[in-house]
């Protein structure tokens, strides 16, 4: 049943007048811009959600909000007709025509997520879930249930695994398909190295590297704490992820939460997957796809771990104001920042996420000059070699100490600090 249809032509603000059902735990948002060809599949996937045991998910436990912005096709009408065919589904459809300076995906997603937050908080559900997907994306049958399970496990936000459908992927030009698969392999290896060198107890292996709007969920409480979707054009999902890290949100890159999307080369965002596929398509066959070298990736994760450990000591008052000068000097050199600046930032930041964000911004140009990009195939081979060495070390530790294999941190000799400390400290303030 269509709960409400809002016509907000020429409006920059809108809200749904009909309140959410009292049983609603998840508010799913779907920004739509000329998605008439895929919207039925998107809504069908959301309408047929199941529990993890395969039983149908209670449709009263979630709602769907579709916002069709500046559409030139029948997207909104298709959504309304779909709602009439599914009388038990809480589906809200709204249309807006935004001025050119605001007619971009980041602003539309912000409108939707702000409205979802307002609705959940009207029910007093601080742990209610705002779940984002897209109008060209089909969520897995257990997408909502798996997200609920991850949040119930103690995390604040979840990035789902985004898979391109086979048909559109196979239709890509050879150069684009090769680059796409290389990037997936490279970024997956980087995520594994991050786990080995600076593991997060809330984001263990198996995990992936994606935290994008096609599958992104956050509790209402954490959405507010992070300041909501930042006012940026694109990529708004990456900016929001950085906002979450800034407040030490517990983020899970869950392989259990999955969606399928199109590998199309014509997209709505100038920096999205479609745009990147188009760039790869336009590359000449002799062009080299370059990325950060493995040594730089390893150095960054190792330095971040050491910085985290030092920040924890300062936060608990163990070392300040007598921070060891040699320790600061060595770490500052590895991070490509000055000693005095690093010491000042260590003392100033109440969260590690905020501190490391400032380090990244400060070191940017020096880091790029220190680590020249290399061919992605070379980077992949180097990462595989380093990963194999860490795998062997972990296997040896597990054999000597059987209980060690169940730990999130790899080994005592790696001196990995407990990342749960920063979350505990943040919640105690």
C-alpha cells in the first residue's frame, strides 16, 4: 500500500506527513534519478526481504522512502504503481525538483537520510537503522536482516558488499573490465593488510573495503553524532565515512550484507563507479593503471598503529607531558610531519579518528613525493608476497598457542594496541 505520495515540486525542503509505524526499526532510503528501467527490480528486492533463516521478514519492521528528484521519466509513477501492488509494504514516494546547484546525489541522499533520522527519532529509536541503497541496485534477500545482525553485534555503521551484475560486467570494454578487476583485487588485498597490521575488533576478516551509498547503514544515534551527511557534492558517502571515523564510530565492512548493481558507464555522479569505468574505457591499451606501492600501504598501517598506541597513552595520561622525544621523532618522520606539530595534535584531539584525519591532510604532498605510484600489477604481487609472510607468521603463532587463532589481533610480538580502547574512551566522555 502506498502510505503517502508527496509532490514537492520546486521545493528544497520536504518531509513526510504520515508518521512511521510504531514497529518500524529500519528506514530504507532510495534516491532516484531517471531509474525507470531498474526501479521495479530495486523495489522488488526490498519488498521480498527474509530473515537469516529464510522466513519472510515482517514488513512492519521497516519502511522504504523513495525520493525521485528532477526526473524526466516515469520513475515516481512506477514506484506508486508498485506500492499499490504491495499493500502491506510501507512505501513512501516523493518527488522534488531541485535547483541546479542542489540537484546532485549527495544533497538528495542527505535529504533522505535526514528524514529517516527524524522519523526514527520520533519513535524514540536511537538505535533504529537508517539504510541507504540506490535506484539501480538490487539488495540481497537478507540485506536488512544481515544489517540488523551486524548492528546488534555492537557496531554503529555497516558498509555492504557491492557486486556488479555479471551481464553488465561482461559487456564492459576489455580495458575497463581488466582495470576494474585489478582494482577489486588490489583494494581487497589492502583491506587484508589493514587487518593484519592495524586490526579493528569490530571489523575482522572476512571483510571488504566498500562503504558506499548503494549499501550503507548507520544507527540514528551515530548519524547525529557524526553530523549527518556532509554538505559536499560528491562523493558524499566517502565524506560521511570519514565523518564516522572522526568520531570513532564502530564500522563494519560486512560480507554478509550484499547488493548487486549495474556496471554501466553512464552514471549520475562525476566521481562514481560509472565515471571511473568510463575513464578506464577511454584509456589507451598501453596506458598504465598506477596505485600506491605496497611499501607505502604497509608503512601507513604500521605508523597508524604506533600513533594509535601513543595517542592512547596520552589520552589516559600515561606519558603526557613527558612524551618520549625519540618515539615522537621516529613516528613523525614515518608519518611525514614535524615533531612539534604531531605532539600538539596528540594532546589536542579527543578522538583518534580526528587525529589521524589531520595527519593525512598534513602529510599529503610529502607522502606523495616519498612514495611514487607504481603499476597496479606490481603492487598486487608485492601485497600478495607480504600477505603470505603475515599468514605464515599467524599460522605459526596459532600452532604454538591454539587460542591465539581466535583473537582479533594477530600476535603479541606485533605489539598491536587494542582498538576497542578508543571506542570505550569516546563513550565515557
